[in-house]
C-alpha cells in the first residue's frame, strides 16, 4: 500500500471499529434496559390491563411540599432510571467521539423537514426518558446537528415510545391513546420543525465541540480513548446537574400535584397551568400512565389527564437545565411553552371526546 494512503486507511479502520463497537453497545444496552423489559411488561399488561402503582405513592397525589418528600421522590426516580441514565451517557460519548461529522452534516443538519423527520424516527428505538436522552442530544448539538433534528430526537424518545403507546392503549383506552399519538406527532415533528424555523441562529449550537477538529484532522488517538474521554466529560457536568435538579423538581411536586388537584382544573387557564406543571416535572419512562391513573382516582378530569399524558414525558426542568449549553435560553423557553400548549390542545380534545 502507498505510504501516503496508510493514514487514511488507518483512520477508516478506526472509524469502522469504533462505530461497530458503539452499535453493539447500543443494541445490547437498549435490549437489556429497554426492549426486553418492555416486551414482558406489554405481555403482562395485555393480560391484566394494569401497569402498577403511581411513583407518587398509593395516595395518588404527591406526598407533600417538603425536603423529605423531595428526597424520597429523587431516590425512587433514580432507582427507576439509573441504568438508562448510564447508557445515555455512554451513547452520548459515542456520538461525540465516534459519529463521523459528515454523517451529521448530511442527515441531521440544515433547517429542512428531512433532518427533523430522520431524527424523530431514529428516536423510536431508544425509548429513553427526556433526561436519559439528554446526553445524546447534547452530543448531537456538539456535532452541529440542527435544532429541529435535536428537538425531534429528544422529544421523540419519550413521547412516541412505541412500548408506552401500546401500554397506554391497553390501560387507559383508545381515546387517551389516540390523543397521545396524534398530538405526540404534532409535538415531536411540528414543534421541532417550527422552532427550527423560528430561531435560525440555532442552526449552529452555542458551543461547538473542540473534539471535532481533532477527529477530522485524524489525531492518532484510539477510538476507545476518545469515547471514554467524551463520556467522562458528559458525566462530569450532567450527573451533578441531574441530581440537583431532580431534587429541586421534587420540591415542586407538592405544588404541582396536590391532594385537591381535581377541584381546580376545570377552566382553560387551570388546564394550561397543569400542562405547564407536567412540562417541568421529571418522571421515569412510562410513569405518566400510573401517575394519571392515580390522579384520576382522586378526581382529576379527563382533560387535564390527557394534558399530563402529553407533557409529563416530553421534557422536564432537569433536562432543560442540562441542555442549557446546547441551546440558547430563549429557545428552551419557547420549547417549554410549545410543549405546554400542545398539552393544552390535547386536553381540550379530551374534553370533547369524553
């Protein structure tokens, strides 16, 4: 082989080896953490039509406004998501360190519909909650993915989770399932594309990845070291923010979901408030279904229940804070309001259907 071609051939082999290893970890990790458990959960729910108790507890509503209640919720939350959170950080590191820059440029950049559709559809196998998907989204942005594609991948993971949709239809019926599916598509693809058009300066992230230059110039560093370094960098800032913001959100839980929640949700302003509460609150994957069941058992009407089924999984205050390096503040405020408004629309649709 010509000596001038050897560096290029070596780089190509490194890219292929790294991408192969990342694909293997992604498939094995998702199979263990998501696909296999959800397969068995769907089989069980198909027989029993029950998913289990609310993470809020047997009382249905959030326990109280106190540090003790917030800490208890934080512990329950991380007991449910820790495996997926670790997997998300590892996959985020792989995206930053191993995903070829020209792939991102070709498929996930630009302000067209195509990038948003590709990212939203690519999110479906992930089935992550909004926080566990955050490391991957942050890395996509560092590799210059567009805002529309990044938002579609971020919200597509929890909102259009196929397993959650299947369980939702089985447990809460076709009306709630149809609302989640239709308005979920609007949220994932419509909101993402709309924000991409509304904020053209978000086409490039506020912070580009320093590692891009190193990768593109063929720095002779083994792919495994790049992956480890990128994952460690992600963990270094995500883990402290994640822990702290889940605790803060737990402190708000008693205000968002009190015992008398069913008595003040009968107006459009109240419906918007509960949609906004669902947008900011943080939950594990699929937890919105038993949460809504518990709240309906203590008097929550169908309209706010539908709003929560849309907004609870979509985004959250912790994930918004963690993506503060990846998007400008006004864009994150806009996505928060847009998600709440889609939740409001879904709630109004439920008021007509039920």
